C-alpha cells in the first residue's frame, strides 16, 4: 500500500501513559494528549514510550496544549493542534517519498 493511502492513526493518550498503546508499528501516529495536564514525569514517560516505538520510516507526533510545549525537548515532534499534526505528517510523507 502506498504511504499516502495509509490512514494516519490517531490515539488519545491518558495520564499515566499506557505503554502497550501502539499495536501496529508500521504506521504514522498522532498521539493526542491535548486534554491532560503535562508535567516533567509525563515528558519522561513519553520519551521512553516513543523510544520503544520510534521509526525513521514513520512519523510520530504529539499534540499538547500550547502552555505545555516548552516542557518538551526540541528533539521531539510536539504541536498544539490536531490539524498541525496532520499537516506535519503529510509533509513528512512527501519528504520520505522524495527521498529527503
């Protein structure tokens, strides 16, 4: 299946973070944590979770409230809206397709 034809999987995250949330590692994911309060412990847990499922062939984007963006290191892909997350994944798909 062409990467552009695959749906972007969207999962709502809770606090505490469920480590077995992802069942298909060969898919782009939007993780929606926009309804919960984020703290340093959550950032650490998310980094560990992401490390276990990270892939250069697929995108992983986290959505959090704007006021929590500064808690995340620049190495993680974190945005304030679902629309921005979808746009970012679409751009990354194009870049992968073009070989960037």
